[in-house]
């Protein structure tokens, strides 16, 4: 089995020891940037020397980047190094990029998928404004593969190019490969693609199986324009391995508080990229930590992958209810561990039920807190510890909008 580097197989103790000085330096670097002037003003970087210590710092959200960029274009005072590219994401939000050194760290994913110097990669990620195309191009360079910068669209030309150059690897969104393969079948063209590295969309089991039936190994990664590679599948296909260049926390939605291992929560990432030190960047995506170690031999933390969105803000009876309000509700009672707001529609009216998980919780006190914090009246149910679903939801909107 071939690994990208020795970092992937470190012991937990060695990884923690290696991380400590790197994290301290990254916090010190961030503290010197204008974007962090207020958030890290009172932070002593030497005290932030472990994953556990990170929990004392505030979250950084994409909306924070947008506000900072409006005041200090183009990057809001969050970039510390020289960059060659600027990309645009919806918002708009502008992200930096570099052209060398596998800056987004996707080479590790490519190696795990078996991509190497003998491969020709048809890169069908967009090269227009967004960084996805460059993310994968840099990754191909890191493992020595040749690249066709195909981008999106013009499917018949894609088929012809794949045939003519002997493309062996597809890189792109999960569903576009099927469009290429179906067009190739229609044209009577036989392609040599035997591996697919995908992201940017849901890889449904049925689609993965269809590719497998065609002799194509299809693996996915979790990467963002801001952070680069966060986690990736290996051929073991047991969860996603967290990349060595980031720190991942799973926190309760609406807070920055880490949840217990295995509990679903919001994915929060600290990037160790010295050029773009994003500290406790809240992705808005839900995931959970998988226990144990991958059978592929890589030793870093595993997550389940993308499990939905954490932003569950919902309007009930004309009032917005936000995850942070539910977190406030929980924090007012020591015996309360979790809470969940469920909204339904009964007789053309919104109906709210608040389930509160905690042994010995006081019904009357909880009802008063619900009224105070949520500014709404609703039914309050005290439920047994461990009875609420482990799905990351603190607000469950069950109304039918069809």
C-alpha cells in the first residue's frame, strides 16, 4: 500500500506532539492579521497548543468573511502570504489560491484513489471563477499525473478527448461522469476511464454502484474553496480520513461546544495553511466522528462525511427561531443536556413542541425558559436522556411546503 507521506501513519501521540508547535504558530500568525484583530486580541497563542484548547476560541463563519471583505477587499485581512489567484464563490466571497505545492492538499486524496504518474486525468471541474479546477490540477501535479483541463459542458467533445488522449481518471462532480459515459455509449466509443475522484455533490450509492459495474473505482472527498481538502475516502471506504493539514471539531449547532464522539454536529475546521489561517471556520455542514482507525492503515480521525446542513433557522408563527437560541435554552438548566424544537402545521396554524432531554429537569422552569428565550409559546416535553435522535438537528421543521 502506498501512502502520500509518513504523516498519514503517525501514532495519535506523535500527531498531537507534532501539532502543538504548529498550532501555536498558526494562532500567532492569525493574531497578527487585521481580520482577527478583535476576535484574537486577548488570546495568548502559547495557550492554544491542542485541539481541546481550540474550543476556547470563537467560531469564524462565512458571513464574517463577507463582512470583512466588504471593508477590506479582497480577502478581509485574513491572508498572510503571497497568493497568485483570486476566486469567487456565491455571496460573493473571494478566496485566495496558489499555483504550486499542492496548496489545497488534494494530492493525498488522489494518491489514496490510486492516481499516479501513469494516469491521464480528465479534469471536469470548472476553471471559471471557482477554484475547483485548480484544486484538482494541483493535486494531479502532486502525484505526477497528466491533466486534460476539460472543465464542464460540451459532452461530445469530452468523449472525443477522453478517447483520443486515453484518459484513465475522471475528476469532477459525481453525476457528470455518467453523462459522459452515456454519451460514449451512444456514440459507440469505448473509454479507458477506470478511476473517478469526485466532490461538490452527493455521490449516491446507486451511482457509485453503476460506476463499479463499469469497472470504475469512484471515491469522494470533502473539500471547500476556503479550506481545501478536509477529508477524503480511501479504498477501504469506511468513512473519510481527516486531512493532515487541518484540525476538525464537531460542535453542537448554534455553539462552538464540541460534542461527544459519534454525536452528529456542525463541522468546524482549523486550517494549518500558513498563507490563509482560518481558525475554527464553521462550515455549516453536519457530520460525526467515526470511532477507531481505518483498515487502510491511515491513522488520523475519521468522519462520516456530509450529513446535511447545520443552519436550521426556521420561522415559527412569524418569529425566527435559531440554533443558538436552542443552545441558550439548554445552557440555562444544568440538568438539561439537549433540546429539540419541532414545528408542524395543524389546522393551518404553526404548532411548536420543545423536547428537553435531561433527568430531573423542572417542567415549569423549562416552560418559562422556552417562553423567554424563543419568544413563543409551545408544548414542552421532558424526555429521557438519550431519547432524542442523533442527527444533529436542534430545530426540526416538519411542515409540508409542497
